């Protein structure tokens, strides 16, 4: 099951990412994306192995940003591919059948292309300006989400992303998106995870079911 709340890791070093992911999992996050940029492949692999141990301990799903081969090696639950990353169809050839693939979109065309390439969910954004990503695509805002969701018939989960705060969630969900991905707002205060989950309608029963049904490899 695709989580309605996805935590995307932040940090100035691999240790920061590990610490922040640990804190997120301790605070109830059940879906973590390791987004570690500009490091050597061996550093990324080592960090991903450690994160896999953390997420296993807390029964959380691990998604690796960009690197599908490392995602397979550490048996992450999936990979998220940006617009300039590998083609989802190519990644699918290498991944285990149970591993998920997410893709980044900014337009109707992006969404339809990703659907054709059989992704499991779409990260649609940015909602607003964010410092966590360079070469930012055009800002969508609420109107952008409404337009894309109303003009396309997308049946896979759409995850809003990009500078989202707690107060944004009620109006974002009204646009028809499935859930939200959050980085900075959670990294600043991990206790907000429970508040996000409440606003997104994630019940304790649903959390328990996700943990029970988590694929073990």
C-alpha cells in the first residue's frame, strides 16, 4: 500500500540523514525516502544499508531516490525516479517484482507518460517554492493540482510534494490528491508526523494493517 504520508530525508551529511530517518520512524513515519545527493556510490550504498536496518526495525517502508540498482541491492521497498533519472521501464527490468516505482511529474503530460511507463505512484509538484531541490519545475499551487486532477483520469496515487506544511494539508487533499510528501516541515519537528497523519485520515488501524502486510524479504 502506498502511504498517504511520505517523509523525504534531509541532512548535510549521511549521518544527518540517518539521524533524521531514525527520528521520523520513532515518531511514527511508515514511509521513508532516502534522498541523499552528491555522494560517492559506496557512501550511498553504505548509508542505504543502514537505513534499511532502521526501517526494518520500525516496520517502515524504504524508498531510495534515483538509484534503482542500489535499491535492489539493499532490498528497499522501491525507488523514486526524477524526471532526469532512469526510465521506469528500464528500472523495472532490474528490480524485484514486489519493489515499487514512483516518478516525479509537473504537468498532465508528465503524469500520462509515467502511467504509460507503469509507475506505482506519482509525486506531483512542486506545491510551492522549496530550497530542498535545485532546478525547480514551475510551481503548481492548489489551482495546478485541481487542473491536473480534474483534466486527467489518474487511478494511481498522486502524492503532492514541494514545501508542504501542516496547514496546507486540508486544502491540498480537497484537490483530489491521495497524500503528501514532506521533508523540511517534519525534519524541523518530528512530532508533527502524527498531526499530518490525522489530517490525512491515517488511522491507527490502517497503520497496523500496513505493518502487518509489509513485505518481508
